[in-house]
């Protein structure tokens, strides 16, 4: 090996060791790219159905339970049931639309008429999807799963 090549190789090794041990400064672009990347740049991980149900339950308890009750049976004459809901089972997209955009006017659920208003939700698509997944798999409903993309499609 020539002396100039040995010198170049030694210099590269020395720089690598010096950098690995914390010596020298990293270029600003490297630091900004790796440490300050926006959260939206991180690829989302898909939740399992069980995780959606768990997260959906937490949101349901905070947001939905006041009207639809802990058992999903609603309040007679005021708020419709989600338990064994024929309305929910008949047209899930219509139900999602009602949560996303709000719902007013008369609806019939399990043979009973309701004429109250549900305000437009400010929950994220993922939160709404998780709540629906929770409701579909509880309260004696038949099961199912809703994705954030399903909710986004109704916006």
C-alpha cells in the first residue's frame, strides 16, 4: 500500500473514531432531520382489533356514555340505544355519517322513534373508528371493525 493511501485510510479511521466518541459537531441538517422530524412523518402503526376496542371503550366512556349510557341502552324518549341496535346494523355508513356530521331529526331505533339532536363530533377519524369498533363488539351487537379510512370516507 502506498504511503498516501495509508495516510488517507488512517485519517478516515481517526475521523470515524473521533465522531463516534462525540467529538466534533454534526452538521445542522443531520441534527434537524433526525431529531426534529414532525410526528406526521412517522408511519402510523395499525392497531389490532382488540386495541381498537380498548381505545374505543375509553373514548366511549368519556364522550358517548353520558347519552347512550354505560350499558349502551340509551335514555328512553331522549337518546337511542346502541345495544342491539337495528339502526346501527342496517347501515353502518349512515351511523358513521351521523357521528361525523351530527344528526338531527326523527330516527327509529329498535322500533322506537327518537327525535333529538346529536352534535357533530370533534373526534379524530381514528377515535371515531375505535368507538364504532368498540360498540359493534359490545352491547349484544354482532361484531365488526371500522377503520379510520372508513370514517374519512364520510367526511
